[in-house]
């Protein structure tokens, strides 16, 4: 908006995940008025599993003044192992130590829930976060964008940033508005999500197999297991691939006898889980990232998974154990 005293330039951020919270930190550093809208009643939830900090991500978090808090919550990864499908060790490398020495930042892995908590707890102004309200409609005017919320209230600003993930409402609103303004601006083909054809602490292990693969990351009190499974047929938007707990159990049983190390089977970990779910792991990059006053950020516009299989279904298990409790919890991604 013009500097006429009506109101300051304002950014509306939709989605209270990692991308949305990082956006709020960055906007605060830039001195830009903003508000974040999250449909859930709580920002910090037990969803997702781990988050790995490559150097470029570490630099961003460091610039926002959060790197020290991240380091205090986890330890640097040390080694990487590649194993054959029978669990035999093929290769052990010091890639994570090389990353630290070459880029100045250790490779850290943190629980996603903990990362979100750090981002949220350290927001300079938590009053800018609106929780428990979803977006019903977006209205564009000549000098603003208005977001109508589920309770009938609204937020008005100059730029709308969609950080609401792979099932993005803001992306759908952008498509509708773009096609209404410029016929065929977004084709039917564009709307289809494109697809891409015994553990030591601080260690990451990968085990390739035909049609699926394991990736295991071990931390002092948490170990994250990923089982990447090739889908029989790729799923395209708007098919979102919802799975039940019974389907997760059935899928996990297929790989129970497969080794993740020379002496450990996947089934042994699965039996000791605390929780487990099956999710579709989306891949691809959309062409249209912005239109007029709406911008898309994060998973709602680009998402690339680990290249352990092609056309992936990710079976994702988090395994938790310590000296006093040998229980485990798992989270399955499809």
C-alpha cells in the first residue's frame, strides 16, 4: 500500500510449519508488518520425524539467530554407511565431518517437532500468530489482498505468502484467480503434481533394495528410519493418498524380514514402535510460483524427496530408545 498513513505494508503468511515460521522470523528482521495464519489450534504437533541441516539451511537459521539453540538440541552426525540388501557393510564414509570442515557448519539432525518448537518459542512477537482458523477465500483488490477466515473474520495485506504445504489451499486459490484473470494461465497438466521417475550414534545408513530402500539415522536417544517404496502407479493431484493405521501395519509387515543392518531386521524395530503412520511423500516442482499479490513458498510449490527410489512411496519410521526404556515410536510415510 502507498505510504498515505492508512496502514503499513503488510504480509499475510498462511501455514505455521517450518517455512511459515521461518518467513515470520525473516519478516521481523526486515522490519515488515506481518501475520501468520495456521488452521490447527496448536503450532507444535507430533507430526513428521527428522529434519537435516545442510549448510545452506544452517546459514539461514544462523542468520536468524537460531543456530546455537539448534545445536544445543542435537549432536553433529559423524559417519555414513551404505549396506547391501542383506545388511553387509559396503562402505563407510566421513561425509558429515567433511561437510563441517568445508562449509563451517556441522550436519545436524533434529526432530521436526523440536525444530518447530524452537522456531515458535523464539518468535519475537507470538501475537502475530493466528491459530485455529483456516482460509476460506482470497479476495484480490487493486491495492490489497484480503484473506477470509473460517470464523468470518479477515486479514488484509499487500502480499499473501502460501506456506501451507503439499495440500495447499493458497495454491488452489492462486490457480483459480490466475485462470480467471488470464484464461488458461494454469493448464490442467500444470495442476498435476510432477513426479520424479545396530547403529552407532551420529551414523546414517542406507540400504538399497529392488523397489524399496532403507535410510537410518541414529542419534543419542532417537533413531529415524525411512523406508522408501516405489509406487505401482504415481499419484497426481488432486489424489492425495490417504492411508489408515491398518494399511500402515500391512505395508510394514511386507518388510519385516528385511535387514537394516547385518544383525537387525526392520520387523524388530517395527514391533517396538510407539506410533506409526503411512503417508504419501510428494515430489515435483510447479511452474507457477506467484501471481499478482500471491506467492507460494515451500512444499506447496516444490518438494524433492531423497533419491533412494523412483516414484516413491515413503515408509517412514522413527525409532526411539534410551538406557532406561527400550520402547520405540515410529512414523510411516508412504
